[in-house]
C-alpha cells in the first residue's frame, strides 16, 4: 500500500465490533508510537495499554462528551508524558499518537483520538485528574490523549486525494 493511500484510508472510527484485537497488531501499533520522532530524541511519552472492558468503560468518563466510543473499543492507548523531560511534550505526544493512528489504519483497524489535555471529565474534574486517579501515573506526567482501537463495524470511505485543497500549499512565500 502506498503511503498516501494509508493516509487517505485513516478515518476516525467510533463504532467497533466485539472482536478482540490480536496481540501482534497491538504490538505493531505501540512500536509505531515508539518510532515517532521527538525533539532532541528525548521521547517523553509513556503509553498505557488498556484492554480491560470495565476500565475502558470507566475511561469513557474522562470527557464530558465525545469519549463514549471507549465503551465499545477492544483496547485503548493512553498517552502521557514526563513534562520534566521535554518542553515540547505536547508536540512529541501528538506525533506519536499520529503514528499509532496510521499504524492502526494500515492494519485495517479502527481508531479514534480522544483529546484529554484541556478537556473536562464527565464529573467536572480535568480529564487529566480523572485519568491519573484511574491509571495511577505520577504527578510530573501530563495526559495528552487516548487512542481508542477496535475492529470497525463499517469502514468509512477513504479521503479523495483529488479533492485535497491544494490552495493551502504555498511555495517560497505565503
């Protein structure tokens, strides 16, 4: 598969079947995140793989809305970072999440980014406080997002490369 085809096929998937995910697939997705570039190669991220259905349902409360897909997900990867290790941890975590998103797509799995940083939990706390209580990561770690994963109930159509807004590309000057 060509790289642009992988990108075009990557769509946010919020509805999953009950099928479990193979360990090999999860391993590839997690390794994709570890292969992401990082400022000064500091790699401040840590990934918390969650497969327990009760915990996935609990994690769906990390946002006041927009996280219900975690209840159906076969797994989720919570991305946190050691903020004492890297000043651009947000960017580094975002790239790692993007790599894992694309790896899931290349494996014909569904995924959806659940933003946690700067979002409120269903109980009114910050999403980060909610996740820290549920998952126990240290205070010097901040939460960026969760990647929900599963076998899609249906496959969304890929993006049409012919419909890309090429006017957003500027050459030499804006």
